[in-house]
């Protein structure tokens, strides 16, 4: 569980770095890459925490 939390944090940090590159260069590919990382990281995080909640309920 700790490993998964660290992975989420690292992927969110990678998205922030991609957005910083976009802000610095203005190239749309960095924004697109950051949004893709952010989207899939949030989907994975919500899924992981949903499983944890369901385990507590059952």
C-alpha cells in the first residue's frame, strides 16, 4: 500500500513537471502529456481507494 501511494505521488509530480515544461516552452505536447499522466493517475488512485473502502465495508 505504501508503494502505491509513493507511485501516485511520483506520477502527480511528473504531471506537474510536464505542466512546468508547458509553461516554460509553450509546446502543447507537454500539456497533453501532463493531462494524460494526471488523468490515469487519478483514475488509478480512485480505483485503489475504492477497493480499500469496499474492503472496510465488507
